[in-house]
């Protein structure tokens, strides 16, 4: 396979205009292109949003028919497409289909004066699809003949986010091995880490698959059946099945990013003060004052290569499903196990305090094996 990185993340939503406004105003994205009736968008309204090297494509249906409308009816607003950049979209499509992936859309070429873009789409066992995108000119039009480039709209001058660090998939019980095997077989990703997490009687299994450069990373997590219902069951119930649970945005300046986004209205998950009291016992130093970490509710951990700093948002969606993460890596390549357990414990305390799962997001992660 020739997959390089996440090209874009496609969200199917009830109202693309409203969704685009949210990402512009809350996260500082700007509109790069748009599509609508008469532009080859098949009855959809769509906006391409960009912040650093992060691209989100938000799409809503203008009628009650078609894949976008069907997805939103089943799941509410959420991620339908995680697209990968490729140097051979046709070959990667053929190899994926031969390995058992569903052929959702045969390779098609889109071309204008700025260059050629070849796109093919494969399906998974869930409603999630993966576009394979080959760009002759990375600086050319997003999708010639479908999306029209537009003048810079929204966003700001500061670059707070630089990449999609990883995406977390919440899976049904007893489907984890089958799912990660699909990504290995059909997309050539490698199984790199796994962990079992136990919090408050709930047991969760997780695995990670990545490409060689780690610019494509999926964290997959399933609830175990030998324990009480918990956060993952809440997601599966509210979303109506398995799907993308959170999108993690990479940043080089997480403290600045959190302050800026909080002013814009992003609602971050708080962390109990006891978490920071225990940091000294864990021997973790990320070069940031403990009081700053506490003030911003930042979470820290380490692996064999370095440190990482993370924070999660509450879900802005009615079903309380999809949410977002900011992560700053200081040479770290994985997800520290101590931090993940602390994250789940923090969420369980918040759930107990509020008396229901609808108030907090579902957190998932892994650590190195």
C-alpha cells in the first residue's frame, strides 16, 4: 500500500452551514472550498475547512435521500469518511478490495488547470468509509469539478493545530481483533500497541494500527462483556453502532491552544485536582509548571521516547458522541498507560457527579505494549 497520511476527515451533519460556522468560530478553521447543487455534489451542501494541515469536510444533504441523509438519520452528526493520501489510489483500491474491503466507489479522476485528483472509496464493516486520494498537485484544487475554491473565510492568523494525530474508533464487544485485522489486511497498517484498561469494574480492550510514518493512527477500543456497562456502551447506544469516537488534533503549543480555544467557546473536560498531586509520584516532568497544568486541566504522560500532553473536549453534539482532543507530543510516539487509566477514572468521577453519561465524552486510548 502507498498510504501516506490522513488527507481529510469527512463529517456527515444535519446542517453543513452551521457545522462550518462552528469549526471556524470555535477552532479557527477557514473555508478552503465549497460545493452545492450544480457543482456535482449530488444534492449535498459541503464545505472544506482547513487549519494548518488539518482538513475537515462537513457535508449535509439537501433532501431525505442518499448516503449523507441515511448516515445522519442513523448516527446524528459524525465522521463518515477518514480519507488517506496515496501515491497510487487505483492500486491501493484494487489491493484493498482484493483483501476483502467493500468497493464503495470505483476510482475516478477529477481535473482542472491546477492538477489532477484521483479518488476511490472503500467501505468497512461499519458505516465508516475510507477515500483513497491521489493528488498530482498537493496545492491544487481540493476536488476539481465538485468543490469550488473560495476566498479565505473565517479562522485566524495563529496556527494552533498542525495535524490529525490519531482517530479513536469505538467498536462493539468482541469485534476488536476482526477490525484491526481488516486494517492490516486491506490497508497495510501495522498493529503496534495494545492494552487492557480496568476502571471501576469496567474492562476495555484496545489496539493501535499505524502506517510506517505514524501519520495514520487508529486507536481501537471495545468494551468487554464480563463487567458492568460503561462509557463505551453509552457511545454505541447513542451513536447507533461503532464509529469514530474522537479526532485528535496535534499541536506544538497546547497551553496557548487551550487558552485560545476556550475563549472561542470550546468546552474542555476538567480534571480532578488529585490527578496533579499524584504527578510527582509518577515522576513526570514535561517542562510546564504543575499549576499551569492544573489551571488548564492538561493531562501528561511519558513513553520510552518522550512525553505527551493531552486534553479532551466535551462533545458539542446532541447525542454526546463525537468529541475532540488536543495533543502535544514531546518526542513521544505512543499513549502512556498511566495517563489513560487516569483519564478513565476522571471521566467516571464526572459521570458519577453529573448522574449520567450524557454530560461527558467517552475517552479511549492505548499504551505501548
